[in-house]
C-alpha cells in the first residue's frame, strides 16, 4: 500500500511565528477639533474667495451650535431672531429641537450675511441664492482646515463634536449639553463628559 503525502501550500518549518506581523498605519481620524483649530479655520475662511464672510459664519455657527451639515443647509431666516438674539435649532435624526441664544460674534456675522445675500429664505446660499449643498459645505470646511494648517483632513461633523467636547470641558451639566445638542439619548452625550479631564480636578486639592 502506497502512502500519499499532502503538500501544504506553506512550510510550517519555514514560518517564523516569533516575529509579529508588521502593524498597519492607523487611518483613524481624530473625531473633533480643538477651539484654537476652529478659530484658525474661521480666520482662514475669512481670507478665501468672494464668500469669505459666509464661509467664516458657517464654521462659527456649526461649532457654537453643534449643527450637522443637513441642519446648516436647511437653516432659514425665519428661524433666526436678530433683534432678540435667538436661533431656533431644528434637529434631524429624531433629535430634540431647541432655541439657542446668539452672542455678539454670531449676530454680527448673520447681519452681514443678510446684507450680502438679501431676498432669500435660506441663511447659507450660493451665488444663485440657492441653498448650499452638503457637498459644498464639506468642500468649504475641508479647504478651511487645510488653509488653517491642520494636518489631518477636516470634515463638518468634527465641528459638532468640537462643540460637545468644549461644553464638557467647561464643566457644563451633561443633561444641559444633551438638550443643547438635541440628543434624544443621553448616551450620545456622555462620550463628551467621559473625555473631559475637568471632571477629575477635585480629586486632589494640593
């Protein structure tokens, strides 16, 4: 009786199991921007093109109000009360709508937008006074990030996360942040407070 040896596609003897496989470079992006980076992006946007005021205002509002891209492009002047200083934030993804106060930098930017783009129901529009597309917003944000010297690619949702992390770092209550960002589930908000080092500051008093 003849014996048949199955030839394996590799040799166990030649395989060096003591050498770990080379690690792949991480492609994970940082999910939020730091306040100084946001300021740099606003300054960069002010120096780019004919729509510099619009683009800088876009970055400011997305950061300060945690706006998603779709919420930004759908924003109408009927939601903005410049005389009283309030903005009606209408959340998507089944989030809770909220009314936010507008501070002086936002009021100045919005009043200038009204002068530059009159007779349109939407706050952020193109030259043809049509609402900006989400693709256009992504391009504007990415370009501002690049001009600001941010080495990683920047996308609009990083501004929403930047808002959450900033509010948590200031020590604001988790429930208040939840309401501000319109989160239906508080578990989406806890991520910001968990990352905030300020929650440990009272652990040591020396």
